[in-house]
C-alpha cells in the first residue's frame, strides 16, 4: 500500500467517530467450571469469620514481588482470572504473564482480560493469541480504528476522534478465583516490575481478600459488559486471535533474562512460590480492616458531560477522606497537575493549619514531559500555601524504600508511578488515580481506601525513606538576595554532602527547554 493510499484510508477511517466493533456479536461469559482453589480460601477463613465486615490487606512495594504474585496467583487459580489494565506490554514480563495465563486456560480456568488501547506499542499484540485458546476472552476498551503503530496515522485519528479517544480506562485490577485481588498503580510491563535497566518505576500493589474483592468484581463486570469493551476478534485479523495463534503461544517459552539478572532473586522466589507462600502460610499476616472501594463508571465521560454529580465517581470518597483529615495529608503522585477542586482541597487543609506533604516526579526523572510542564505551574502556589514538596531523583543513593536492588539503581533511570494518599495516620488510598486533571475528568480510575493504622504507618515509612535527602529533592522558595522575590531551590544530599541547586535538575538542557516551552500552552486539562 502506498503512503498516499494509507493516508487516504486513515482519513476515511478517522472521519467516523463511532465506536469500532460495537455491533460485533457477544455472548455472555460462561461461569467458571471449577470452584476456587481451597488453598486461596482456607488460610484466611478463621480471620474472615472474626472480621465479617472487614477485608484483609498487605502492601507490596518491591517491583519483582508484583510480578511474582501475579505469576503465582495465576499458577494457583482453579476457577477464574479477571484482569483489567491500562497497559499490557509484550515485553519479557508481559510474555511471562501471557504464557502463564495460557497454561491456566489449558487446565480449565476461565480467563477474562480487559485492556485499554491508547498506549499499545508494537509487540503488544502477542497477548491477543490468547483469544484463540478455549476459556479465554479478551476485550479492548474504547479502541482505535487504526490498528497499527504509526504515530502519524494515530495522530490523524486522534485529531478527528478526539472527543471519543481522549476518554481512557486507567484502571489496574487483578483477581484470582474471585477471592484474591491485586490493586494499585502497576501496569503489566518490565518497567513497572522494576526489572528493566532502561526504566524502573516505583509503585505499589495491595493484596486483598474479603468483601473488598467482591466489590471490585462488581466494577470489573460493569466495565466488561459496557458498550465500550469490544471483543478483540472484532478488531484484529483472525491470524492473531485464532486457534493457530493459540497453538503457537502454547509452544512459546520465555526465558526471564531481565528478571533473572536484575539482582532480585527472581528464580529462587518463584521456585519457592514466594511471596505468596508466606501469605498463605501465615508467616506474612494480613491486616484486617474496613475499606471503601472507590471506582469510576465506564461511562464516566458521558456522566460528566451530562452534568452528573461527582458523587457517582471515584473522586467523591477520596475528596471526603482528604476533607476529613485532621492533622496531615501525605501524598505520592507521579503527576501533579491538580484540578481546581483538588487545589481547593489542599488550600483548605493549609488554611486550617493541617499539614500537607507531597512526593512527585522531578524533571530529571520524568517519563512524561507534558505532565511535567503542567506541574510547573503549581509548584509556587503549593509552596506558598505551606505544602512540603519533594521530587524524586533519577538516581537514588539509598535503595531502602525504592522497591528495587542497588544493581538497577545505578543506571539512573528511576522514576515514580505509585499513587498513594495517607489521611492522618489512620487511612490510606492506593490505586490508579494520579492527582491531576486527566484522572479527575478524562480517565476512569480505581482504588481502595483502607481504614488501617498499620497500613497507613507502612505507607508513611515508605514515604519517609523515598524523601530522604539522598533520594529526593526538597523543593523550596528562597531569596537569593535579601529583598528579592523568592526563587525555587532544590535541596538534596550527594555523596554525603548537602547540595542546594538554584537551577532545576534535568537530564539535559534540551529536556529543560522542552518542558518550559510546553508550559507556555494551556494543556493542563489534558494532563
């Protein structure tokens, strides 16, 4: 196909903004053929009876533990596996999980996978071969018409279908046998599990069992049944989704080279079924507490457009928890581009002399230059209100709290992806929601608010470790010359010596120019 013909086809496709594949025939998901694995139920039975209205939780901050938990839960499942993700890459960890899901389906486990479509890259299609396996269903949320990865063609389609394609499913959820869930900020990909020297993202999972899992499954079903969730067979060529593709996948064996060489004891832990074995064996007990599941509707964008009240969306319980904070709000968010409502919440806390501490991403550690450009507008107002503001460094000098070994940290590509809020010392939000306008208006999000002092203290300890001077910049407003207007400074410790920077730390002068140039444009509502 010539470039002109391809361009013409792209224009024709993009001229129609309706949802592709929406009329593709769907059949209801068949119920699981087997009951849940007793090994995933019995260890928590006594605690569940003693805490009938509460759920059991455990935090996991090490990236490799997030990968191992998923693989071990897939291997342990007897009944069903339900996955909902914004990103599911076809890299090493994505292939390992895909192959484990294929093995689970082959032994009779019902597998359902719902993924967003906005950030798919070449190679991610490897997942779709699972659709040719019996017991597997894959649906794509709000898909592109153009199925390739040419950025120009995608840009043209986005231009013509902006209103539809700007609405994304940012949720992250993993449920095994309808009894155990993993919720948090991690997508499926090497960088999110901190096994890739190219990028390592600090993030968190919360392991959950009990009533919270039932509520999360209700949300999954709502998204799965929504008109925006399109069966992959409606969008992809048969060669990518048929039995032949499934047979080829069944023969594939991915060698965990990155995970095996990252210095995280991957192979030893997997052989010992750790960290799952410690939880099931009681050596790593859960914390039982009441919790609120905070989840957006798959039709959030439509609801907002029609003027629906925010009470129907995730932000309402989170905003209430922030408002109810009596002493201090502690926040970890990689993207800090607050909406007007979110700024008012912070300003109200500070006006009432309640503390606010925030850890976000420095320019040198950023993974989204546009989000960093938006954030630049809010630093001075936040600091003037009395917020304590920290920015994570790209090369932390202390590995405690980072979630990864020293072997990877030396590469200097560390960044932030966790989304955490701690209310006083008694409650914690963990989920997919950034403190930015995109999460507030344009993405669907999920998460849980856990009313546990123990979980709160663990999260605060991680915050304290990550904001140590060796790992982060403390951002402040200081007068260079007495009487002059205060200017931004970045205080840190390098090789044991205190350092104060009066120019923003960045990977290069060009990166700094890009960020400041983008900051000139009114793009905050897209960030």
